C-alpha cells in the first residue's frame, strides 16, 4: 500500500477518499434504518458509492462484496431506495451483486437479489401492487408475492 502510494499518490488519495465516502454513506444509511424503525444486516466488504435511502420497518440484508451505486452508471445523482414496508418484509441482496444508481426495491413480503446479479440504473422492483385506489386494498397482505432476481 505504501509503495503504491509513492508510485501513484493520486490513485492512493482517490482510494482513500472513496473509502471515507463509503464509510460516511454507510453511517447515513444505518441512521436512516434506525430512524424508520427497521433493521439492516450489512456484511463486510459492502461498498457504498451512492446514497442509499431506507423507508419502512422491515429488514435489509446486504451480502459481502456488494456495490451500491456506481460512478460509471447512468443517473449519477440518484440515490438507491430500499423500502421493506412492513415489519415482516425483507430485502436480501446476495454477495458480489451490483445495484446501480437510482435502483428502487419496494416490498411487502420479500425481494431477493441473487449472487453476482447486476441491477441497472433506474430499475424499480416491487412485490406488491402498491397503487390500488382504495386504501384497504393497498394494505391487504395477499396482494404481495415474493420476487427473486438472478441466482438464489
């Protein structure tokens, strides 16, 4: 690490800046999870490259090596949204997956993203028909089905 810093100090500074930004974005995400009354399990090696918003009271599990946001992807200023709406709702992102900028995962039951899966910028995945006219219909639990994308 020290030798590479001497050989290319700009690259070393860029890497240190990315690491600090990732830590700050992780703290912001964890604070938002706490504020909303939800739960999050973030395994080691998760890299935050974009702000990740959390809405709901469910659980988000993010596997090791996951990349959240990407400077090279489209929608570069768009945060990601993880929204497990109910206490029993769960969003699972398996190891080594990439969720690009602006990805929205909204669920009432479960959304599972398989290992090594790439979800492109601006993708929205829902397990429920959230926009019924009557409030009573929107909140019915039978209106949701688990969604799985990629390998399980």
